[in-house]
């Protein structure tokens, strides 16, 4: 009985002091969910989450709960308790990884509060003593300049840009073409809700070649995935009147997507590669001759006919990109999306690729292209979409219009200059994203009001 009382006292004493220390730390660091520091397991989650070590926090939380559970069982039934703890220790190598996670968390806090490295000894001896000292010691304050990772607070609180939200609410879908009203795209990152995209509303007419621009982290690929239905958002996406989300199983066959990587078998000929794609994706009602004719038309369009019997493995980078495009184009999509089709290609070959895409758009399709070298081909494009990361690190619509309108709106001569204006200063940009997002939203609202009157 004395041993049981001692175990209960030890467990309760450690829980009370560590939770009290965490509560003081929560007040000092302005945590939103201070109550969670009193909950076994969850207290380690919030402790680690504050310094962006979510996985370490989750592991420590699991260990914390198993330790408490094992101790309680050991008190009630000593033999069973020891067996349970032994299994837990063996299966998870519990305390080895627990201490590794603790060290990583403690090192982050040492950096956060600008402490000397010798503090690590104190952290290893006790959970609650160093936290108590830092939490209630007035001289210990977090460094204002510390940022362990850019993603630490990314997307948790979008910038307040009322004009952008107002424009989103007044959006109306066009009868034809691609209509997008993306209210928000969010993900759950452990306990945090992160916004990836917000307030993007626009209409793209058919026969448009559209350039999608934005700096690193602006959400270009996320936006594309949301538009084609691969990753759904809180959005309405209409392709020539068909709801992409509601009727995805049928509409997806009207969408072509070419990723950055060339996902092609090297040991087949060019013709067989494209023909196999046609077999898989074209309606089964097509005859062999009709399918072959479609493959031939696509190969002619992309200049692949001459080397159609050559092995894919022997083709150049530019030819591989054209083969990848042909594999999607053979299905005759209404919406055609390409992620950096010019990646790794020299200027002449890249322009040839974009010339083919211009021809594809002229045939009645909508072609959207992500490119990091926009200025060498911008004259071929009808529209430009610019996404920018706001001060809350959320992707927003900064511009949509013609290339000439973009130059006038941003006051820049080049597309690269436009991107730099919305990039953060940490990325070497001008840090004007919030201002430009709001200004474009206000302009769009004025234009819509004038059109309505």
C-alpha cells in the first residue's frame, strides 16, 4: 500500500508542477488553448507545437499517456502493470525515443529564449524545473526575431483584406469557359487549421492560353490541383457549365494535366506510348482506325510524326515534353493544364513548345501553364493570373487580365518584375502582396459595378 501511495503522489506531483509550469509558459507565449496544458498527453503536444515540432510532441504525448496508464495498472495489479509497461518499452523503444524527442524540443526552447547550451542538462534532469524557471522568471523573454521554420505560423491567420472577400461574394459564373470561385483551401496540420488559398474568383474564356505566375509558396500547384478536382477546396469550379466537383467522375475525362516530371516508359516507341494512352482514356466505342487517326492528328500537331517509331529513351528533353503533352492531348480535353512544360529546356525549344500550346488553345481549349521563365514567351499568352502570398502566408489572387494590363497595373516592364513585387522581402522581393491584392480586388469590384450599371 505504501508503494501505491508513493507512486500516486509522485505521478500527481509531476503532473501538477509540469502543468503549472506549462500554464505559465502558455501565458508568456500567448497560447490560445492554455487549458490543454492540464491534460496528460495533450500538454506535450502544445508544448512541442509552439516550436513547430509536431511529430516530437505527438510521440511524447503517446509516451506520457502510456507511462501514466502503466503506472496506474501497476498500482492496481502489479504483475500485469509490469508486463504492460515492458511490452510498451520493447515495442516502441519508448524512453530512448522519448528522450530524443525531448532533447529536440528543449533545444528549440533554448534557442527561442536565447539561453546557454548548458541548460540542456537541466532539461534532461526534469521536465518541470526549467519550464517553471523560464515561465515565471521575469528576465526570460522569447526572442522577437526567432523563426525556426517559415511554416511555423504559415497560413494560420490570413491577412485581413476586405476588398478581396467582397469581390469573391459578388462573383458570377460565365456560361462558357472555366469559372472558378475558390473561397478557401485549408488543411489540418495536427491541431492547426492552415489556409493554403483564399478568395480567388475569375472566369477564363475558351481559346485562352493562360500564364499562372507567383513566387515560391504562393500556391500555384495547389490552385491547379483544386481547379482540376484532384484536391477539392471550398470552391465552385465550372467547365463549360459542368460542375467539376459534383460531376468529377465524368468531367475528369475532359481535363488534361501534364506534371513537371515526364512519366513515360523509355522502352516503347513514341507511337505506341501515345497509342497506349489513347487506349486507356478514349471511349471504348471508338474503332481502332478512329483511335489511330486521333493519335496521328496529335502527333502531327506536336511535330512527333517523323520519329514516331523511335524509342522514347532516345529522345531529347524537348521531345519528351512533347510526348508527355501528346499523351494528355490525345483525349481532346477542354481544359489543359501544364506544370512547367519548359523546365530544363533552352529558349528555342521552350518557345517551340509554347507555340504548340498556342495552337492547341486556338482550337477551342483553355490551356493554363505554370512557368518560371515567363518573359521569353509572354507574347503568346492571352491572360495572366498572378497569385501572391499575403502577410499571413496564404495564397491570394493579386491579378487576372492580359499581359499588357498586368504591366500597366503593376507598373513593371517584365513578368519577372511583377512576381518580385508580390514576393516577400525575405525572398528578395518588394513585399507588396497585401497592398496589391487589395488594390486588384477593389479594381475588380469597380469594374463589376460599372458593368452592372
